C-alpha cells in the first residue's frame, strides 16, 4: 500500500515543482485533478489526449521521481439541474476516463452529484428524511429518472475503457453514505466503485472500519483525511452543520490532518480493514485543515500514515 497526495494542495506551483515537493516529503503517489471542482492546474486534458508524445513526457515527469498516478479526479455534478454544469461535468468525466486509460491510471474519482426535486425545479434538493411525504416523491424522481440512468451509462463508458469510477460519498450529494452508494452500484454494476474518504463519515457517526467491511472490493481508491467532531457543539446542535468551514470554534465538525481528529490506532484499524477486504492501492492525502499550513499538514499526515500503512505482503502463517 502506498501513501500519496492529491496535488490540488500545490495547485499554485507548476506541475514538476509540485511533484518535487511531494516526492521530497516522502509520498510515492499522486492524485491529479482534471477539471470540475478540483480544477486542472496540473493536467491539460485536451493536450494530453491529442499527443502520445506529451503523455509519455507527462508520465516520465511522474515516474522519474519514483511516483505513480493513483487516480484522476473530476469531482463536479453531471446530474445537476443546471444544464450547463451537467453537460460540462459529463464532458470532463468522459475525457478523464479516456485519458486514464491512455495513461494507465486505474480510477477516476467523482461525486455522484445531486438532481433537482422535480423536472421543473432549478436548484438541487438534498433529502435526508422521509417526511413530509413529498420527500419520497423527490427521491423517486432523483434516483429513478435522473441519477441511475446517468450513472448506469457512465459505468458503461468506464468499463469500455477499463477504468473504475471512484464515487466519493459526500454530504449534500445523492450518494452520501454506504447504503446510497451500494444502491447505485447494484443498479450500475462493478465499474462503479468507491473513493473511500473517512472524513465524510466520521461526523455522521459512521464507523469507518464497519463501512470498509461492508463495501469490500467496491473500494477502488482511498482518501487520507481526518475530521474532528466537536463534542460541545455536537451536544447542542447535532452533526448537520452549514456554517462556513472557517468558523471552526462554532462548527460541529472540522476537517483535520490525520491524527488530529482521531488517534493513530483508529487509522491503523482503517488500514487493517482495507487489507482485510483486499485493498492494496493508495491512500491519497487530501489536505483541508484550516488550522495547519499545507507543508506541515502534509508532513504530519504522511508521518502518521507511514506508521499506519502496511507496505510489505503478509508472511507465511508458519504458526497455523
């Protein structure tokens, strides 16, 4: 298992300079944004699709530093009621899948997106409870008329190119927990995998080890990001919180560097559970800690993960 970095952390640096910083920190993989919400600061998708020579040079820049590309990421919203956003998201997704195949990258990370509540609505609608009764009508429309048809077709595209989709379970999206992910995977097939990010589960009371054991081989990529759940604010307001991320003292939960939300034993349990279900790819650090600098957050996150991950294959059970 490798420890990697989502390069959006160093989006203000040129590609090779960002790679130098990441390699010097001790990571051995990178996740690279191709557009949408992560941006495409380190990946000119159209240019790379058009030129085998440029793809070769691009891979050489990565591999010459002892690094692999763990995933390409184009998180956005292909099922948005904003038709321009939906169309642009779909175009970026399809191009990213094609590029992943050409570069030999196994996964394309995405968000499920969120539809409107009806064909005439203009804004997305996130339903989290079954009452009043019209909420169930909204969910039926979102799942059966919009999301399943789209992601079923997207999964066919990914399968054609030999790439796995890594859907990140995220609050505010149609797929935000294990149950919603597995529902979509059952409808779309095994090309629809999971980009497992514990930080989005901690605040909702989910045990990441239990989630990993339930997801099994559906996990195709993993994010390394922690979350501090504030017991004082949770006790007053519960977990759902729409205050800006900058209002850390008032929030119910806050993204943190690994080890600053949960201790290393929790992360060792996560790594062990991943090994139990057969995952042996990359844990990609996604730095979104408002209390720590980029460099220090990366260094501390790498140090924690390096203590937790298992690099070598298990030895023979001579005792069994």
